[in-house]
């Protein structure tokens, strides 16, 4: 689906791009038409029966065990806080 110069000018206006002369419009039209040609070529390929891939290479995700690595220091942090109540930190009201 080749684009016309009018469509290019409309796209440029919507994107707030300045295309100063017809040569620039023609160049832009050529670039966009070549991009659309590649897209059309990719869409014409039959991909039935091909499983989607999460990565182009066969890589295994190295996951670590989900274990606790730090000790609970909540009591120590609350001991040095200016004000706490029922395990929560009390702060001054900001919005009235």
C-alpha cells in the first residue's frame, strides 16, 4: 500500500514535523513505503505451527532459590524511630 504525498503531509502535520519542500516529502514517502514493503513481506510468511519464542537463543534462566538472606531488624529500626504505634511509624500530617 504505497502512500501518497498528501498522506505524508498529513502524517507530518499530525506528528508536528516540518517538511519544507516536495523533495523532502518524496524522500520521506520513499522511506515509509520501503518500510511498509518489508512489513508486508514479513506478514506474508506462513508461521502456522511455529511456537513463539521468548528469546532468539536457547538460554536457560539461572534462578536462585527464594530464601531469606537478611535478619529481621524491625525492632531495632523502630527503637530508634521518633514515634511508633502498633508496629507502624507515625509521621506528621501533610495533607489536611
